[in-house]
């Protein structure tokens, strides 16, 4: 009894009277939660522990107390170096991000891979340079980040470091170098491999190359206590969606690796009816023992680089070659014909909104559709696209509204689907407060819980919490997180189930969500009574060092 009282007397933070959803999917229960240091030290269902015996106190009466949310699809590897506050993420209850998605990670950065990132780093004011994850992690640790950082190794980084941006099949020697580089990233702490198969240089890889890399990943998994993962922004999310799902299933089977589809969708109205075949394929593979999961953000609009509208062959050789093609009248005519063939309906251009540009003279375009911009500058939509890409030197982002609301609900309801914001960790001031980015950077998780769970009742709150806490922790091998349990790390969110909702919009993307009162990361309160504390509670979680 004395030992139990001694442990209780060391409580740093006491959360009393809350309704606890522990992350397992079980029914909630009333309990007090005690935090000591960076871990949960007490779960008291009888409310016997005294308030005065804790250093800090939260009265959570009428509020949900849940594990911190895990964002399965983030892109914060560079932006956290510029501003480690991550206000857009922590304000929506995200305590852990999985980065390095879509084939792009912080490392490795050698040769053309580093050259390709120079403009990103310069724009964010990042002066340090690095080649390896070990070097990057040392720099990131010095920033004192607000939330936990997990990363995959980007296939694009690895391929560009070895081969560059050439459209070619790797030689046997080059493939061995790529495998060795991948293994080195895993040794440094990456949790798996990601691909971005619509972006250069990933777009130039064939299935066999990916299988051989994943075999190396699978062999690495076999010698470890954790299992590595292969995640993919697939080759197509529209016209060739079914073929792309078949490819990732084939990789899973032949490489004996667990796989994950990034931001699953049916893009383009003409492809909406493919959802039945897509989900049937995945469900059938799972029944046959294929370990396959997916994530999705809670919006019907996507966001990526504006130049993804161009034919894939225009990317070969890197940005300079792409720009050269856009400035050649002969080549430009060929590009125009292909784009018009792919998007013959003028209505398409009303659904493409410019989210960011780098020049001041074109700032007025941010938040405007290509249809609107084309009218303003008295050009066709395709010519307006070319003008923007040339003037911005390709550094322009866009939002594409091409998805079905009904299909979104079906994807969110899949028992193996998780939530990924597909965004970077921006803040409400400073260098990252720029442009008109997708509102998912501030609203993904509150929108899921408020609109789709509470209001539309797609699932129970217990199931929803499981999908954004314990399930991603399990799939991505994140130990002692995603659960309210004694001895687990104290990543905790306290929110009002009746009020939680997103407020960020496409016109005002930096608005903080409502209903989240407290966010605790590794025992450190980073949001208190709805306001940022300025504290940095985050850690780098390496594949072999989560404890």
C-alpha cells in the first residue's frame, strides 16, 4: 500500500472526471488519469486520488479523454526545421506525425536529390545541409519540436541519390546501391519505404524495382522486433486505379511485406464507380492474408503540385528540363494537346484552385481557380497554366476538387482505414503562414470526429478513436502510444464530443478547430484550455528506439 501511495504522490498532471476512450475500440468509461513524467502512471476508476496531490489539474467533466491522434500521412520534414511549433497539427489533437510520405523524406540527400531540394530549403530559411538521417535528426533535435516525429524513407530520395531524375531502369549495380541506401536509412530509424509513383523520379520505376527494394525491407524486418512497412502514393487514383491497387497487392505478396495505400480515392467523376471493385480487391487480398491498409483525409479535394497536370514525360531530367520544354513552342503544342485530350471538359478548370505561388506579382492568384485566373489574364485555362508554371519556375501548388462525397464516407468507414492529413505542420504566424493551403492542415481530425462521426454517425466514437490512435500505432509499429494505459507514453487529448469541429476553409485555411481543450505530448501540455502553451513536448521516434 505504501508503494502505491508513493507512486500516486508523484503525479505531475491529474485529469479528473473524464470519459475515457482508451484507444482499443472498447466502450468508454469514467476514470481519472494521472501522468508522471512522460508516462501514464495512474488510471483511477474510483476517483480516490486527491487533486492536491498533483502538480497540475484538469477537470474533464463532460469531456472525452483519449490517446493523442496519430497523423498517418504528414509532410513536415522540412517545415519543422523552419518552425517547430506545429500549431496546425497540435491544435487538432495530433501528437504524432508519420512523415516521409509519397516518396519524399528528409534523407537521404545526395547529388541530384539534394540539388532538387535546395529551393525548398532556401524558401524556408533553412541554412543547414545534411545527407543522412543521422545528420538530419541531430538538427531536428536542436529545434525542440512540439510533436512526435516518425519517418519513412522516401523512394524518390533513394532513387535520385543513386540515379538522378533519369527515366531509366536501374542497373544491377545501381539497384544494389539503392538497397544498401534503404537499409542504411532503416538502421538510422526510418520505419519503412514510401513511394510517390506520379512524381519524378518515382514515376520512372517499374514494379520489379519496387519488389526488389521491398524484399530488402522485408529481410530487414525479419531480423527485428518490429515490422517495416511499404506505403505508396500509387501510380493512379483515377483512370488506372484498379491496376494500381493490383500492383501494390503484388508487391505485398512477392516481397512478403505489409503495405499501405496513401490517401485512397477515386479521382475524377468518370472514376467514382470504381469504388466497388477497388474495395472488393483490397478486402479479398486481406482475406487471403495480405497485410494491406490505407489512409484518407476527410475532404473531397486533394492538393499537390500544379505541374502534376502535365504529361509525365515532361518531368524527365528534373525541373530545368521541364521548364525548357514549357518554353519550347513546338513541345508546348504537344503538351497542350495531351492535356486537352485528358481534360476536354472546360468544367475541369473550375475545380483546380491555385494554393501557393512563390512570386509576389502572382500572389493574387492564391485561392483562385484556373478558370477565374484565365478570364482575368485573358488566356485559355491551359495557357494560363503554362504562364503560371513558367513564371513561378514550377513552384506552384494547387487544390483539385475531383472526388465524391459518398465515396469519401465509404473509404472512411473501412475498418482498416486511418486518417492522414496529407499536410505539413504549419503555424498561425511566421514563415509557414503563407499561401492558401488545403484546410486539412488545420481541420482533418476534428472534421472526421465532428462531421462524420458525431453528426453523420458513420461509426461509434469508440471505433473512430481506435482508427486514429491504436490502429495506426499498431500498423506503423509505434510502441506504447495510441492507448490510454498505465506505462504508456502520456500523449493525451481532452475534447468536447458535442463541440469538436473544423473551422478552416479553402478561403481561410489557418483557422483553429473548436472543441479541443487540452493536448498533452509526452506529459507536456502543449494546448491548455484551448490555447497554445509554447512548450515543446515532441520526440523523434526511431524504428529501433521508440522507448
